[in-house]
């Protein structure tokens, strides 16, 4: 791959990418092939069609992108699922669900869960937030009853999505702000102004609408509440402490990183490195899961063999989620390696349209073409940074351009996006339903977010 360069023009590359997406949809929806196999087949054929060297296709592109996707995600899904199952089986989820309903009432429970997810989404990445919160979200939905999966699931999931897309310290906004030389504090402030109403319109209101169109029961991916749960479930304080622990540890990591960037602490100090290690998402969830095994398991009289079986069943239930998520990342990696995104972004950047519109559209095209929101955002910033530097923008305008790229990077996540498969599988949605609900939501999130960014840009 080092000496290889793409010789196909934008037109053929775009046609190949479109054909690959159509192939996946046909194999999964019409042929009823398992998504794991469909994604692998599409990845291989796309690599061949775009001319990637034969000796690089498997190891250098497919396996590498599969591993890069699963590296951070597999541990999060596995550990988060175990943590959620322990809270569920001990009766802790029931305790939280009942208290939520008592405080907010059944009519406002979904809204309250969404707001809670917004707060949690500030320090926690999208995938980690989902696996931490979905067991609680599902427990509340079961407690209230009815076919309300999308109302509750999407209210929480979209909250994590908007925070991940628009707010530092998430990697995409941070990298784009650095590339555009935008003030990170201003990006954070304006990002918050954009993210909250975007969640309300495209998360909570959309969830209410789409749930009325596609009413579904809550799936058993994290286990179903056992009717013979302990008569003495853990206290609310105990359960909340276990839930807040990984969030606090992760927030400690991001806070130290921000203080280091501001020169307040030395990131090379051993104690800082140790605390940041503890606060990485995977280690934080590991610590929390171990404590949950002790506090909600052994200390409550659950035998070691029973805990082992519980963990085995939980990991088995999420194995398909993990593999399909990795395969979706593989497909996106093949598209990136083929040069589809680079060719499209360069073509659009040469059209001469207003910079903020070009920024948004390039990010949209990159997102649709290769799947990763972070890659779309970072690549857009790299392509347009010289133009922004020569535009003599003020602080607000530069931050608005950064957020325009962020809005574009959220557009219409579909089969080449690992997040598409993660949401679909965790909520037990088939591909067709995920496209009609989650993909449309992501498009709405992008458009509404960009409209708010344009309003800020025009006002200043």
C-alpha cells in the first residue's frame, strides 16, 4: 500500500461505493444473509473493484480496519454488557426504574433519560455511553410497559450522538478545532448551544414520532428482568455509585487531559499518567464491572459458578454485536483506503461555493462515502484548513465553520458506519428498520445542527 495510488476518477469510485452499499442491502434484506457475512463480502469485492493491490487487501486493509474498529469497542461492549446485566439481575435496574418513574412520572421518563444521557455524554464517548445507559433505559421502558423501545432507546442514543459529534473533548471536534485553529472554549460553548436543541428536535421529538410508527418491545440483549429477583435488591445509592464510578473515572481522564493542554498539569508526571490510565474508558469499565461482580454478586451471596455462568451468557448475547460492528468498520476502512472520500472532497472544494457550505457538504459526502463521523470531520478540516486560514475569520466564525464540519459528519449513518450496526444490534432492529429510523435520524440531526450553526454564523 505504501507505493500504491488510486488511478480511478471520482465518477467510477462513487459508482463502486454505491454498488457496494446496494449489494449489502440486497444481501441482508432480500437474500436474508447474516450482516456479518454480507459486510465481509462487500468489503472484499469493493477492494478488488477499486484496484487495491491484491497482496494488501486482506491484511493491510480488511483485517487492519476490522481490528482498529474492534480495538476500542469490543472491550467496551463486553464490559458494559456485564455491568448492565449485573445491575439488572440483582434488582438494581428495577430500583432505578421505579425511582425514575416516581420522580418524573411515566409521561416524562423518556425525556428525563435523554437529559441524563446528555450529561453523561459530555465525558463519555458514544459507544461507551450506550452500553452503560441502555440497561437502565431498557429497565425503565419495561417498568412502564408497552411497545416503547424507540421512544426510550432513541432519546438516550441520540443524546450521546449529538454530544459526541459537537462537543469537545470528543476526538472529532477537538481535532477539527485544532486543525482550523479555532478556540476550543468557544467551540465547546457554541457546540453546547447547538447540541441541546438538536437533541430535543431530532432525538426526543423524533423518538416520539417514530415510536408511534414502529412500536416495538424492549429486547433482551442485556437480559430480561427476572420475576424471581431478590426480595432485598441493592439500595439506590449502591447502584448509582456503581453506575457513576466509570463516568467519574472517565471524566477524570478528560479533565486531566484538558488541564494538561492548558499547561495546568504536567502530562509527563507519573501520577498524572496513572490517573489517566485508570480513567480510560476500557479500564474504567473494567474496574466498575469487577466492583459490580463483588458488590452485586459475591457480597450478596451469589456463588462464583453462578456469576461465571451469568458472565458467559451475557458475553454470548453480545458476540454478534461485536462482530458485526467490526465488519462495518472493515467496510468503511476499505472505502477510505480506496480513496473514495478524498476524490469527492477535493472535487467539491474546487467549486467555489461559500466556505461554510463547502465545509458542511464535504463532511456530508465523506460521512456517506466512508462511514466514520470522526474521519469525515478530521478529513474535512484537513482539506479546508488553508482556505479558513486565509479567510480572516473571527473567533466565532472559525468555531462555526468547525461545527459546520461536525454537523456534516453526522449525516445519514448507514451500513458502512460501525455505529449503525451498534445501535441496530443493541436495540435488536433489523437492517431495514434501522435505515428507516436511525439513518433518517442521523440525517435530521445533521441538517438541524447545521441550521443552528448557520444561524450563529449569520448573527455574528
